[in-house]
């Protein structure tokens, strides 16, 4: 299965994620929703954000030019909000899943989908 299939079918195809990308922990975009661009500086921040959760909690995260306030952050997971919309970012062994959702989708719905994909990737050592 290609990385793009995970984005198209498992994440966006669930109906609980509006846009998604899978990044490598060392940088680089492995797959993304067409038209969903995460700038190089945003990618770098996302790849390092779990190393300093206090900074992430204080400053939030910018994805595709939109700033999200960090509602919940731990060393593997971040939930962000921007008005009625939000993001869910989950670090696995080798990848980082970045998911964005728009209302009426709710944070727990998006998180359940992202966690399912992350758990599967970790079970295959990704």
C-alpha cells in the first residue's frame, strides 16, 4: 500500500478528516491531500514540536498557513483548534500524521481516525 492510499482512503476517505499529510520524522512529505501544502518551515516545526511540548502548548502550530492553538500536547500527540476547525498531529515510530478537520467534524472524530492509522503504522514499525 502506498502512503497516498493512507491519506486518501484511511484518513480523508473516513469523512472525519478534511485534509491530511504524512511526513517523515526526518523531514519531507511522504503523501498529502492534493492542494494541501505544508511549508518547509512548518514541516520543520512539526517534526520537532514533540521535543518541547511546553513550547508547543504555548505557541501552537501553523499548518498550511493557518495557526492552531494547542489544546492538548504530549510527546506523541497534539490536538489543535482554530475556531470551529482543528488539527490532529500524531507521531509514530518513523512518520508524523498531520490531519486537519473542518466543522461540523468534531475533534474526537478526527482523533479516532488518526489514532487508528497511527496504531497500524506503529504495528508495522512505521
